[in-house]
């Protein structure tokens, strides 16, 4: 390591002093006080309080909310007459037709109900009518179709199956003209108004969950920062990688999040109200931190020692030395530092 001689150090100090003198001399000759503000556009910032927290990053991915998956599996066998939801991932609305089918079992039950209805009109028998109606209900026939049957007095050979919710068709298990068995899965419709993000945590990270209420989630290609406090730690450890799974429930009304998308998950640990300043307003000197307070008169700035801690790359938390509302310089701190040294303020 190179060391400067005492003579060289003296020369450097003299050069800096001469340079500063040349900068301030014109102002002195004009009868003005030589302040940094007169040379530069000094920007200031006020100390303020914010809700801040220790930020810890993990990574996760989007999955379906299990409670929003709907399997369409008819309780009867039959044949496809017309397939409306004919594409995988087709978006559908609640009550939209998915498929029209023919089922001999359903057709027979419809005729039985219609005959019973006509019979009980002549010879009232509420129990017999309710029994015939229950048979249709147990087969999964909608109230609307049963009402239509009574209104038209005609049993249609075909039955239409409708989407139970708004969502996307994630599974399509049939094609036009196909036969299916009772209980066979024809479709799976998934509502994505809410999704899960599953993040991986190491065992030692489990302890901080008790002091972490809120989470921020960022996804590639999306400007919006998603927030949630709805969490569940799965009671199971993956022995291969020794990680736990933290599940976060996220609102997705705009449908911009889809299963499989990766996410940066930031845990906001120990949230509290703190006094803050940007890092550009604090200078470190000889192991201590200083700010330049705006003085009582225009152009006056006084160096003041403060105690700080880093919150993130752009922010300091003020522990002591300042109060909310105090105004300090937020730029050109190197010039402020030089000026303070020349004037013996340190």
C-alpha cells in the first residue's frame, strides 16, 4: 500500500484550500457570505415517519386455490351431443353452457317426473311428485331445467351442463360425440379470482413467522406489487431439500397471475413506525454519521452527528439526533463536508 509523505499531504491540503478559496473569493469580493447554497442548487428533505420493517426475500410460485377448483363429473352416463367448451383454458362465465349431452337414464327420469306431475294434477299426491323430482335432483339436473320441464310439458332428450363459476377450463376430458360413464370427469373449471403463492423456507426461518404479518409479492413483467397477510405454513418438511412451504393467498381480480408464475416474496418482519431519511442525506465520516441541518438564516447549514441504521439500499432509520420535521440537505454533501472542515465546524 502506498503511503503519502507529510510534505505531500501538506501540498494536497494546500491545493484544496486554494481551490476552495478560488471558489469563494468572487462571492467574498461581492460582499456576500460564502455558502454552498450560493454555488449549487441545494436540495433539502425533511425527516418523516413511515411504517417500515426488516425486509427478507424468498422465492415462490403461483398455484391454484384448491377451494376454487370445480370438477364437472355427471352422476349419469351418456353421449356428447354438442361441445361448447371445446378448448383447453377457455374462459367461461358462471351459468355458461359447457356441453349438451344425451343420457337414457336422465331422459327416462324426466318422463317419469312429467307423467307423475300430470297424474297428480288429477289425483293429488304430493309424496309421489316429490319423489319423482328428487330423482332428477339426485342426478344433478338443475332447478331451471326441472321448471322448464313443467312449463313446456315436454321431456327433452338432451340435457345441458353449465359452468358452476366464472373461471378457466383447465381440464377437458371429452370430445364431440364421445361417450362417458357416470362419475367421469368431463371438465375442471378453476376460478382465479384468488390464487396461492407457495414460498420455500429453510427450517431456521420458521422462527421469524411469528413477527411477520405482511408480505409483498413481485412478478416479472408486472409493475404492481401485490400484498397479503393471509398465510399458512404447511405442516410438512421436504426432506430432500430441507425446506418448509409457506402458502400465501393473493387477490387476483384482474387475472394477471397464472399458475406456474415465479414470484419474489418479501417478508416484512417487525413492522413499526420509524423516522427515516434517504441515504443521500447522510454522510459517513470517521466512523460516524452526519447530516447538514438547515439553519435559521438562508444559506446556513450546520453539520450534526446522528445515529442511524440501514433499512434498505435507499433508506436510513434515524435512531437519535433528529426529530420529525427537521430539514436537512439532500445533495452535494461532499461540498458541504469540505466547507464545514474549512470553517472548523467539525
